[in-house]
C-alpha cells in the first residue's frame, strides 16, 4: 500500500527525551513526495524495480543516483529516513527505514548492508 492519505493509525508515535509525544511530520503541499507518502517496504521495492526497468539500459530514473554497485534513491525528514537501492541486474534490493534518528542514518545503514552482503 502506498498512500498520501492521513493514516495516523499506521504511523509510529515518537517521544522526545522528556517522554512527551512528538508531533508527526505531515507534508500535504506541492512537495508531498518529500515526506507525505506512506508505503510498505514491498510497495517501495516494487516501485523502485519498475522505475529501474523503465530506464534500462543505462538510463537513470529522475532523482536517482548511481554508485559503483547500486542505483539508489533516499529521502529524509525531521524524524524518518528511507533508502532503496538496486544493483544493475536487479538481483539485489536494499531497503532501509529509520525512525527517530539523525538525517543520513538510513544511508549509513544501507552502506553497511551493501558492504556486508556484496553481489
């Protein structure tokens, strides 16, 4: 499932260091893709594989980056981060979601996974 609808019942509640509930980042404006899309890992990976297939051979989907081993895209907002990457042969997918960490944590976790489990 991927949606832009408010699904507050499906969004984890974060607390600050004092134990108070932290407000959830909700983006409903023109940049909804920068933090307003709620999705499962399965749907994120399906989208990524479809985008990659549409741009074969050698094309890059808009907004995607190419490292020596992966095509990838990431996104981070105040409290959450996501990373999804696929190798050139679409044989390996790395998907990471972080919650309550600093910006860039999802990228760091993905990098460690990519190094630990090479193709």
